[in-house]
C-alpha cells in the first residue's frame, strides 16, 4: 500500500518555523543535523506521516539554493511504497516516469529506506519520448 511518508518543507529558520506547530500542541521530534545534506531537520509527526522542516546549514546546500530560487515552501513529498527496490527499478526503466537527468540522480539516501531525486527545474522543457 502506498502512503505519504513525509512532506519536506524548506525553511530559512527552524526556530521561526517550529512555533506554529508547537502552538497547535503538536510534539516535535528533536532537531537533527544531517551533515551530508547540509541541513538541520525537525520532524513534526502527524498520524501516519510527518512534516519535515529543512533549514540549510550552508549557502551551498540544496535547500539554500532551493530557497534562493523559489522561496520557502514545499520541497518534496516522500512516498512510502510496499516494495522499494521494485519501485526504484520501475522508475529507472521507464523513460516517461521521470526525466533523464532526475533518473540518473535517483539514489538511496539511506540504503533500503529512502530514494529521492531533486525536483526538476521549472524552466526546463518536459522530457518527451517517442
């Protein structure tokens, strides 16, 4: 069964962003730093899924570049899938599933748990196949 694992939200400041959820009475997970991704993260559990607040720790991080280009907001939606390996293989083999550059970047962030690809640049033309 497919479901939403989490929704990633790019923010300039975790401190400023956490407040709304705390005021609603939600329990936040402890803040974590993910050095490899150059972000600080706070998860906000919501039933079976979570909101992931992502604050850049470097101006060179993917999140900092995202915010500079598009502003704060929705960065990604992460799906929980019944068979991760099968889903990855299906996406890699289907030229219409995701555009070529994203397919080349498709990888495991945490082996056996998560795959992701960077969102396409909205200025790029959509991929086509014949």
